[in-house]
C-alpha cells in the first residue's frame, strides 16, 4: 500500500528530515509494505483500519 502525502509541503517537510526517513523505513519494515506517509493522523488511520476507498 502506498499512502500519498496530502500536500507537497507536508511531503517535503517529512522527506527532508532524516528522522522522518528513519520513521518511514521503520513503518515500512514493520508492515512489510512500502509506505509514503503524510502525517501522524494518517499513520493512525493505517494502523486501525485498511483503506477501502
């Protein structure tokens, strides 16, 4: 599953930060899926339920 960032500013802020990259790698490794995460609110959605839209 790939969750696209909601906006370019969020994506740039997340990807531009080493902590953000480490965080994304950890989520990807834990889930076994490639993840591009917009923010913590999306992480909670992913953890609690699959997206069916």
